[in-house]
C-alpha cells in the first residue's frame, strides 16, 4: 500500500490510470494555501458517468474526509470553482489485501473469515441450546444447594435433641414406666417435624418451573438494522452462483462504497462471522472444502 496524492487545478480535468490488480483509496480532499472566496466543487468521472463527491467553501469547510474506493481502470477528477483541490489517499495492491491499511494480510483475513464462517454455520443452531443447558445447570445447582441445606438442618436438629437428652437427669427406678414412655412422646414430634422437610424437595422443582416460565430466552445475537440488511441483499444480488469469501470484502466495497470491516464493527461485531451469523434471513454460507467458502443470498 502506497501513499497517493494529486492537485486538481480549477476547471482542468485530471485523469488517473489505476494499474491492474490495484485499488485507489481516496481518504480526504482540501483546499490549497492561497484560496479565493466562494465554493469549489469536486467531481469524479467513472465509466462515462460524472458524480459530485465533495463541495468545499472558503473559511467554512475547507477540508473533507471521505472513504472512496476506485477499481483498476481510468477515472477523471474535475473541479468547478476558483480554487485548486488537493487529494490524498492510498494506492493499494489487491494481492496484499484490503487489510494492508493496518490489519491482517489478505491470506490471514481469508483464513480467519473461512474459519469464522465455519464456526458460524456450526454455531447457528447451538447458541440457544447452550443457553438452555446453562440455565438447566444453574437450576440443578440451586436445587442441590437447597437439598444440602435441608439435610444439614435435619442433622443439626438431631444433634440438638441428643444433647438435650444427655443433659436431662436420669429418673428414679419407680418412674421406670414414665422413662420408657418419654422417648416415644419425644420422638413423635421430631418425626413430624422432619416429615415436611423431607417432602420439600418438590419445592426447588416448583422454583425451577417458575424460573424457566418467567425468564425469557434470548439468542444472544446483536440486531442488524434493516438498511444494512438491504445493502447486504444488494451486494449478493446479481451473483447467482454466490460470492467467494475472499472476494466478498471487495464486492461490498464496490457496491456500498464503504469498507466491510468498518460497517460490521460500527454495529458492535468484532469479526465477520458474527455479522454473517446475525443475518441468517439474508445470507447463507456454503463450505466448498479445502478452507473455501461461498456466500449465497437466502432463498425464499
């Protein structure tokens, strides 16, 4: 990736020849040092079509940041107004990959995207199941803890009863009949007290059902705005045989005029496969083998 710049004189067309397998990335334009009052408009002519890409006004807006990609071939910059406009950007070798701007190489990006796409295909149906399994494990853990608490409570009650029996003085021989009856009258209420505690394990099950009924399950994926999904459909449109994973960033840049990575990172996605996974109603992923993948539009 090399730095590229040009100075467009007023009303003088400036042709630019982009070499094969290269892309011109235009990042900014600005007025020169000695400027005249008024507005200066910058246009670009591509394939016979002319388009305004910036409008600079002296002392109000003398600089404009942009993100435009021009594929190999000839383009022409034209200005209208009294001032010259300076352009700056990069001339990028497509073989080095679009991530030469400060990220991974093209091969690393392809490998990462291929791997992420496979993970997305395998993980689309697993996300919700994993969430349900985690909830069940949490509920089972709570049930076991409550059971343990009930068991500990029963053991403590039995220990207290044994201590009370040991502390009581032994009755006289004449009251032998009362001594025999005393343990029976004392054990009866303790069993009655323990009986509800042993039947309580049904309570955690009820809590589990209430928790599962009242807690909505969420898939955990981020929402993709409708306008971004529309752009995704437009990129896939016209490619009946699909788009190779390695060509998809370039196809997106040509159709949308913005880098694909900037788009999905602004939406909160760190990787391409997360973005693809969040659009199952728009795009499908086909694994060709050998680490190659192809993106297809979702069939209705």
